C-alpha cells in the first residue's frame, strides 16, 4: 500500500470500490447490529471488575443490563495509577526510561522508544544508523509479542483456554530473543537517548532469523483455525462495529482504526527510526468489526516479521549510540577503557543531560495504537512536565461507545479486541 | 436361600458398588480432563500427586472439604444450602436404571440369577429426562439464592438453555424409543443385539447427533457452558459457592458426564454389547466402560477445542436447528417403522 495511499491516509478509490463498505453502509450496519432498547424499570446493574477474569487488569465497568443487553457502561479507571508522570518530574531523562517500560508492560520497548524519540527531538540528538535499525527491529519484535499475547487472551475471552497457552508458547520464542538482546524478558529499558543500550549479541542474527522464519507459518496456522471456525465467525463478524468517524471522535488509533478502513500508521505517515528505509505494507481492513481487528493484527505480525528480516539484512555497522557527550550516555564497553567516556558517564549519570528550554510532542506507533509523549523542559537535567498520551487510555474511554446495545458476551469480545492494558491506561 | 432373598442381597451389593465405581470413574475423569486439557494446550497437566499425577482428584477433594464454607450474608440461606443437593442427587438416581450387562435369563451366579441392572424400570428413559430436568433446579436455585447478579444471570442462562435443549433431547430419544418399542433401557439394549452395525447409531444417526449436541448443553460444557462462562460471568451460578458446596456442583457435573455417556452408549452404541458378536466372551460391563471412556474423551475433546457460543446464538441453535431436526427425525422414524410393520 506504500506509495499508493493519498495524503489523508485513505486507501485508493479502485480498491475501495472492490472491498470497502462505505461509511454510510457501516453506520447502517452498526445501527442494525446494536439493540436499541428503551430503558425500563428492570435494569440490573453489574460491577464488572476491577477483579474480573477478563478485564485485562483492573479495569472496572459498571454495566446497566436489560437481560443480557447492555444499556449503559460507566468505565472506571485509576486502580493502577502509579503517578508515573509526576515521578518523571523528579528524574533525569535517563532515569525516566525504566519508568516508561511500566506503562504498557506488554510492549515495554515501544514505550521506551516513544519517550526517547521525544527526548531526542527536544535535545536535537541524531541517532546513528545502527541504533535506528536495532530500535526498529526491537520495536517490531515487541509488536509481535504484544499481538501474540493479545491473540491468545482475546480468544480466551471468547471461551477457550487451549489457544491461550498455545499462543504463549510462541510468544516465548520472542521473549527469548528479548532476553538475549536486552537481558530482560518484559521490561527491557533497552532504548537510550541517542540509541540503544547494547549492541546485538553474538548469534542473535541467526536466532532471530530462525524465529521470524518460523513464526509466519505458525501464524498462518492460527489464521486458518480462526477463519474456519464457524463459532468464531459467528462471535466476531459484525460485532462491535466502530466506524472510522467513531474512531476519530474517541481518538481510537492503531489496529482498531486500521480495521475501520483508515490506513493511518505513524510508521508510514510520520516516519521515525529506520522505518522509511524498510519496505512494508500497512494492514487495513474495512468492516470495522471484531473479526477485522483480528485480521489486521494477524497481517501486522507478518509485516513485522518482514521488517525485522530487512533490518537484519541491512544492519549497518558503526556505533549504536550517538556520540553526543552533552546528551547521551557513552557505550558501556568504553567506560572503563576510555577516560573521555568515563567522564561522560559520570557526567550523564550524576548530572544528567543538559537540555534546552522548550516543549516537544512526538508520537510513535506502539502495538496498541499511537503513543504520544509531551515533554516540557525549563532547562536542566529534569523535565518540568511529562505527559504520556497512551493508546489504552483512549481505548478504555471508548468502551461505552463500543459496547452499548451489544450483549454481555460481546462486550468481553469487543473489549478484548481493542486491546487495553491498564498499566498503559492509568499510568 | 430363596431367590427373592438372593435378589435383595444382590440389589444391596449393586446399590453400594455401582455408585462407588461411578465415583471412582468420576475422580479419574476429573484427572483426565485436566491431563487432556494440558495436552491440548501444550502443557503437562497435574504431575505431583501419585504416579503421573493420577491422584490429583483426591487431593482436590481433600482440599475442598478442608476449606471454609462461606455463605453470603444476604443470600437465601436454606435454598443456598439445598441447591447443591438438588444438583447432586438426581444424577445419581439415573444410574439405577442403566443396564451394564445382560438382564433376565437363567441363573448365572451361584445358582441364582444376577441382573446387571439396579432397578429394572419400565420407563428408564423418561426417568433420565426427568432427572435431567430436576438437576436444572439446583443450578437455577443456586444462582437465584446467592444474591449476586453474576449468579442470577448464570442461573437464568442455565434454566433457559436446559429447557430448550431438553426438548431436542427428548424428541431425539423418542426415535430410539420407537425403534425399540419400549421406554425401558434394558429393552433398548436388547433391541440392539448383534454386531456394531445393528446398533441404533446407523438408523438414528441424525437423532444421535442431535442427542449428543444437546447432551453437551445438558452437561454445561463448552461450547454451551454459558451458565458458568468464566470470561463473562466469573463463574455464573457458582460464583458465591465455596468449599465442598462448590465441590458438590462440580462433582455433580462430572457424575452427569459419566451418566450421560452411559445413556448415549445405551441408546445409540449398543450399551453393554460387544461391537462384534465373536467378542461376546468379554463381559458387558467392560464394553460399557470402554464406551463411556470413549464418549468422555470426545466430550473433553470438544470442550478444549471449541469456543463458546453467545447466549442468543445458543438459543437459536436449540430452537431453530436441533428441535426441528429431532422432530423430523422422529417423524421419519415413525413413518418408516409403520411402513415396515
């Protein structure tokens, strides 16, 4: 789809004619699938969450039910609030990176990456090519691990636990790669201002290639299971329709938006890291229902494998961290050998980067949607204000619009399909 | 010792041994369910207690008995306490009418006649359907008395589901009834004398499949486990139950699994009969046991493979697909039988 899309990120007209239902058609379909009940006196109120098997953390939804049909939803968040944004004001930029991992702990690197991109923009740091490629590759590994986990849990929310563990088995291969690359399996804190923490370890290339050769086969198998399962089709098709205008109104981004026919992908639209230098397609589907969100994510995982392969092929030599003594840490291996690097290390660790005044907003395409970071600096090593605009928050607030008029069982499926993680939502 | 006295002694022995055997089967069914679930999911399942983890169920029971019995403060206490028994007792009663070997004929044990059935009852099939309907009350009352919205929804779902599936079940069983010309399970097995192609599963293939699907709903297992629906209703009607009261529901579910497997094999798979007449030297109970094992495996296989239907989809399958199919099956069977006679 690259090169063929117009400036608004819409798909070309010829393709639209063949596959794409118009917005009116989708609106009409949405209207038809939702049940419009007049609220009667017999409303049952259920508090779903914060302790509930399928609330993906501590999301609480207070449901008004008429029988099995949802009349109204009042979402409640904040049960996992840790004050990350406030904590950031008391940390140097380097120290903030480990905090960002804990936002969306399923895809920690994407959060690191978003913050570092913003900080680099603020400081005017140029990331060397190798650093950009490693970041791109890690980000895509993150996307795969996030989507596989999502696939397992969302199918579990539809009622089977077998698929869940099978997906976890495959996620394990990606987590092993992370362990090899960063030393941690989930909260890697791998990005640094100006690059990444470590170079690729020996043998990583070979192992990573093995995994990305093997994963698409597994994914094809899963896709076959999903597409041929009549119960799944019944549960997912024309359920939870959320048109592109709804997405815009509620600032829903990422796979949910792309399943509504909008080819919005920051990796293409506002490229960063090494994304302009790799070939990939934006996964788009047009029916805006739970089923299409599945398809979008399955496609995205395959595209991620493609991106990772290209990154490994093109991996440029050279430094993986910017040689910018004022803003970034030195490469760790040099610290005990090179006096300049040692001085830089002390300087960065004890004083932090010296950042000009100003404010900056930067967003990246995290696996769950657009992850934006706003930083306001009043000079010095610590930001005056950091604001994370994370996808799960917006997806969580859109839940009432997504599920009203659907049945309880569908609510679980829809909630799973928009992919919310509460660490990301509450911060 | 006169024959009636011997029959009484046999009856007492059967009435004690049979439930104990079933409970043992159930204990291992629970173990195998977990083991199979593990295999299907690429795990190993229970491994600690006993060889290969095989004593897991006994550990579970011990744990459940030793747990605190919590009763919600605002629940309807007498009903809350009664519900597990209502779920538990009827499923055991059905066992009495299922033959597990030849019934009648000449003396075969110490000069006395040993019937391989606890109660030779003329309307065994009706008893099975009636007891199935009774057991629903346990679930519905349990859900209603818990004073929890999740439980209430679970109980309502269970009630609606079981009523609609019982109809399909009854109609498809009626096809077998017509073929055997009797409602007695003993006569139904006698009607299937011969090799495995003489069993009712060939002429009653449609009815058999409908009965099987409806029995999954009756057993409350995926894809029809809406009453429990862990991902939606936490645990449905079981949400507020704990300890051995919960255990009784759980246990009743598995006893029901064994009993329904027995009924399915009795109605469609020749009951205790050997698949080939030359294999008749192997006693009937063993064949019945093997068939139960096979059916239990199929039920588990389905459960760990398929995802759950939504509530309205389940109802539409019950009323729009299974019920018409079973009625059509009954009509065709009736027409064919009257044409043949």
